C-alpha cells in the first residue's frame, strides 16, 4: 500500500512534560489507522502535531513528517495553512466547542472552500448543502442557516465531518469522533466514516479509547502509553494475540457478552498514566505492570513479533503463552 502519512520519531515537549516520546505512525491511502490508549497518553497531541496546531510553548521534533511523499516537518505556518482544511482535515473531539457559536453552520462550512479554492459563495453553499445531505442530515438548506446550539450532538458531529470533507481531503484525522454520543448515533457515525472512506479513498487516523470502535473500523492499531507507541499491529493480529502488558490490560477492561458474569468485577488497570518529564528513561508502564522487572528501568527494545506487529517491551514476544503453559 502507498503511504499517505509517515511520522518517525515524533517528540513533543510542553513545558516540563514530555507529551510524545519517539512516536512513529504510518497511515496508508484508503486505510484506517487507530490510535488507542487512556486519556493523557499523547494521542491528541500527536494528531495536533501533524496538523501544526500545538499550543504555544510546545516544542516539536521529528526525524520524518511526510505527507503524500512531501516532507512537511519544516513547513512554516503559511504553508501549513494551505494544507489544513484542504488536503488534510481534522474532526475535533468536541463539536460544540469546535464550531463557532456566533456564526451559522453555513458560514463556517463555506469559509473552508472559499478560503482554499476561491469558490464563489453560491457554489460553496451548494457544496455545503450537498455534503450535509451526504452525511445524513435532512433539510440541509435549513440547517445551513442554523447556529450550532440549535443542533443536537449527533447533528453537530455530522456537520464537523461534512466541513472536513469540503475540499475532498486525502487525509482525515478524527479525534474521538463518537465521544458523548449515544450508541445508536455512534454506530451511524462509524458507518458513515467507513462509507465515505470507501467512496473517496480517504486515509483516516482515528483517535479513540474505545476498543469496540477499533474492532469495528480499524485496519491497523497503535497502542499509546505515556507518549509512546508500545504496540502496533494489524487489528486482527492485535486482538488475537496482544503482546504488551498494557494492551492486554486494556482488553481485559472490555466486558465480553457471555463471558463476564453479573457478580464478577470488571477488569481494570491500577494506577494512572504518569506525567513524564524530558529525559525519562525506561518503560512508562512499569509502575502499573505486574510483569515489571529490573530491565524495565533501562533502554526498552523495539521488537518485531511478526510481519507488521511491533512491540516496545523487555518481555520477549510470546511471553503470554509461555506463562500460561
């Protein structure tokens, strides 16, 4: 497959916190790559780094940040402005705060096309109405004249998706696109993303902490913890044979119908994600890991488990099977 987005050794420091520590991600054309992990693991910061939207005071370093074969890591703000919203777009986590309450849906959507393509207003309005209908919003002409507070959470999320598609981007970054939505609307949004990807050939980087969402939509999964990708694999391989203790911990937290009894406690991982400072060495998960040992305080090796399946851990691949035996 052709790589659309290539990120190698991404490091982001915000004040005294090493928010991202050597993360590498590849998103291929037509592929959905999911970033998963608890809140505070560095998922959203990684996405904002790609878009050039980090907060002030942040420092980004990377060996490679390539989009569609072009190195964009050294791009200035003006160059990134030409990419954002045009060839690469982002659906932000909370549509109520991402949409400007002072402007109508139509004015916010048409601005994207008019700014990047110089499209006349009438044509931009037609394009906005077309996309609202495409994402399942009825009476799109009426919705264009409404303000964000007049729409439900599900409708606002659909507006954000339509807005991201105004310029037919090649890469779509979706940060928790189903957060705070009920399960019915969540399923509709996921089906919509899958349909749009198939029709438009989008590369999607999907950020979530919901492994149920990952199982339904992802082609590949990268598990983040304390700013690092600790395990990365094709979705089927990851769910069938998770290798990292953190990945296994996440999966035990997901109740499985028919396997979890009513009187049994749900799985959990003790402790919280640590705040890691620059210069931190060793495994960030070691204080919460039942398998931690002395070597976890040193340099952690990146191992290849199988084709496309990588592990950042001192434990050898297959340790789960040996332990069970």
